[in-house]
C-alpha cells in the first residue's frame, strides 16, 4: 500500500503519521521530498507528492502489494483532512 500525504510540515509527518499512525519512514519519502523541494505550498503540495509517488511506482515491480492500493491524504485550512482511496498510480 502506498501513502501519499500532504506534507504540512515535519511535525505532521514525524509526530502524526509516523508515531501516531505507525507508518514506516519509507512510506513518507515522497512527502518529505516534496516538502524539501517546494515547502508547504498549501493543499496543492499533494500534486508534487503524487508526482514523486508515480516515479517511485514506476521503479517498483507492477502488481506488487506495495503499489496496488494507496491512501491519499490532503489537508488545508478550511477542511482539516480529505482522504481518497486510490487503486494504483500507474495506468
């Protein structure tokens, strides 16, 4: 399963996603890269995360359990969290 998470900042990724939800650090690689490259550019940062996720998915073997399904989490000021369940990022 892949995780595409809006990187509102290191605290969201480290404290909330890793510690509270128990995600392994490698599940947050794309979110961390987007945060480093673009900062927190509001909710549109998820587009950059998805671009990195697509690149990672292409490198993974198609059909493996790590890239079949994923959860996309987006946060902004008006709506705290929006969640989307996505079947594969590759067509």
